[in-house]
C-alpha cells in the first residue's frame, strides 16, 4: 500500500488475483507489483472507521488500473498476529509509479486519516507471477479465501526449475478436476533478510471451495503426486489461511 510510505516500518509479512500473468511463450516471465501492509487498528478505531478511509483512497486513485483488497487472519501462527493485511495490486510497474506519485502529490488528507485510524508494522512489495488463472468469478459478497506458504528452492536448483514443477502440479490438478488459482510472490522491496525464496498463494472462492480442494487432495492422494513433482526442487511450509475482501477493482 502506498498510504504510509512517509512513515513506514519494514518487516516480513506476506496477494494476488488481478490481470492474468503467466510465462510468455516468447519472452521472460511477466511479473506485476503487489504491495502489502500489515496493520492494527489504533485504540478506539475499528473496521467502520477504516471503511471511510478506504473509500477516500479508492476515490483518490480515480480510474487508474489497480485493485485494493483486505486480508483478515483466520488460521495463522503468532507471527501473523496483525488485525489485517492491506493489499494493492497494479498491472505493471509504470502504472504503480504513476498511482503512487498521485498519492504523494494529492493524498495528504487521506494519509493523515489513515495514520489516525491504523498503525502498520510491516510494508513490502512483491513481484507477482500468475501460475493458474481464476476459473470463476468471486461470490456476490466479494469475499474469498487465500492461503500463503513460504517456499525455498533446493540448493543448486533454479527458481525456473521450481516454478516449472509447480506449474506441472497445477496442470495435473486442473486436468483432474481441482481448479484453483495459484500465484507466486517474489520479494522485491521492504522486508530485508527474507528466509524464503518466494511465497506460494492459493485463492478460493469461499471456504467450501477450500474444503473441497482439501478433500480432493486426500481422495486422490495428490500429496504424493505433488511430492514426486517437486521433490528435490522446492519445499514449502504449512500455509496460513486468510479471509479476504475485495474493496475496489479498476483492473
């Protein structure tokens, strides 16, 4: 999020769906910027207060192509003990730069309102790579479920080899009736000293979709297939689960 770059603190935290990004057949992988802020409400503030600020943020952006989403921790460890994660995505870096410049030049009042409402302990920017496209529109309530795990590429192997294995497993899932959205986030700015090479992100339409996916893996012993395809290439820790909400989207 661009909201607090004048007063941001940095750390490691963890989106997302937007324009479809994948490996170009005749060029390099296509990445898009994803900005994340891990935040807590200030004393006496709550979601209602934040909603007013988010509305002003969306208006400030105008018709610039971007998307704003919120993540609320559901199944997580103590290191994810924030009230929410704010996520903003753009189709490319040039659009992000133009949007952030507009905020610096015209967003003083919005920045002050944000600072009065929340305080953020982490701010990061990732390069997002789409592995598998969404197959269905979000539910009418604009909610979704998102899972995030940290992944490391094996010593002596490349990111490209690891990504290829993840692609093959996702193709196997889709071909066998388990269609999910998969993205990879690569750290770019803000964290420092990350103990992972990238984050693997899965997006589900709702908790039923996540539960059906869990059962599909069990019934088809897909965990063994995943291990066979990724063994020796990449390892990922257990995923954290977030409840997400789409705030605005002009992508």
